[in-house]
C-alpha cells in the first residue's frame, strides 16, 4: 500500500505543469490489486463454478464453491448467467456421476435463486430442456429429502409466470411427478408442491393486471421493454399465463374417475398419507392451508366445478370446521364461498 501511495505522489503531474504522463508501472502484482479492490462479481462467479465442476476437487470444496455461487446469485439482481456462459455447466452438474447428494442440493439451490423473478433467466435455462433433469431430483429413492425440497425450489423458479415452461410439464410427465410429491415422506416437499400449484393456478390475464384494485404496473406501450426485466412480460401477457394449463392438468378429463390431480389434492387434505422418517405424523396445518387455498382459487377465481364424489369428501371435511377455527388462513367470506362451491 505504501509503495502504491509513493508511486502515485512521485508520478503526479505538477499543478498547471506540462510534465508528460507517468509511465505505467509493470511491477504491480495483480493479486494485490484484486485483494485491495476486490474482484468483479462476474469473475468470482466464474471461478466458483470452475471449482464446482472440477471433478478432481473433493466434495466439500465443490459444495463450498456452489454455496459461494448461490450467495452471489442472491446478491446480484437478476444475474445474467447466459452472458457468462454458466447455464449449461450448472445444469450439467445434476447429471455428473461425481455429483454427490450434497453438491446436487447446492446446484438446485443455485438454479432456484438464479431463476427467481428473472424472466430472461427462465427462457435461457428453458432452452436446455431442463425439466427432465430437475424432475428426476424429486424421486425419493435416489435423492435426499433436502435435495427433493431444493428441486421443488428450482422447479418453482422455472415455472412461475412462465407459460412455455408449464407447457413442457406434460411431455416431461411433470404433472404426475408433482402428484407423487403430494405423498412425499418429507412434509416440506408436500407444502412446496401445493403452494406451487396454487401459484400456477392463479389467473394472470392482462385484464386482471389493469383492474382498478390491482397494483399499478406500467403498460407495454408506455414502458421500455428490457429482456432481463418484468417489462418484457408485459409485452406478451400470454407468456405469463399458466392458469388454464394448470386447470386442465387438475381436472384431467381423460383420467379414470377419482384419479385426477384434483382428486389427489382432495385426498391429501381429507385423508393425508402419514409423513416423517417413520410415518409418525398424520396432519400438517401448513400443508392443509396450502391445499385449501388452492381449492378456493380453483372454485372461486377459476370457476372450477367439483364432481359429486369430490363435493361429498370436501363437504364432510369443511362442515367439521367452525367459525372459531383458523379457517385455514382464508377470510370468513372466502371460506363461505368455498363451502358454497361444494354444497
């Protein structure tokens, strides 16, 4: 530091003088400069990824590198991993033979954080056909509970407000994978599944965005469209609409009676499969709240109808709830509307 200061003083031009500009120093160690000023975020991210994909490194070192990368993605607002050529190697980690469960957890964490609220990232990552790889991480036999939960986090980041990604669920057998997750032994996976499906079900039409009670959002005609911002979504509102496809998946008219995805949600509410390492728990309030919220969205906001068998199951369950109960986080008016839909 003293050497840099001395050089700066000695090579400063006198005030008003005609001295030639100082010659650049060639004896400065770039590592020292990086230590003083800090490396650019992009360089730090690239270096972390290089360590993570290096199969000669030990597992703990690779996991720590991905942890650093996840923190960087969370710190930077909508990081452009496409420009840094990082999407392919990050996704590739999910399928490497040397990827341990711990490294898989961190990789899925990075994906979810980088995709969250980032329309450009969603489209860039979707070009790699990532759904089969992420969905495979939901399988209990080969993935830990933590990995399955992080897979749902990554899946949420990719699917929310992304019609193109949701459309790909059918060919990737994604809806069936989500149905299976409703009976996962880890309750956090069940909660995330119900919460995600409700998010995908909520209508997001252009008309709704501009209702008087909605939060003001600049229209596509008055706001510049940047590919890495939410303004790009306004230029094509249909690209964010996932409600109709989710309704179709829930109802699944081609499925045998009583075996639709909606039936699975109702069954998970009224007759939940025990969860926990030894199946010691039978009921979880947050999971029930998420399902009840989905059923309200389905019936009240999407005008979905219940079959006679579904109404019977739900009527028995809902009639046991009194006004003194929590009403599963619904308002009294919402709860009455749901009961009316199954009456």
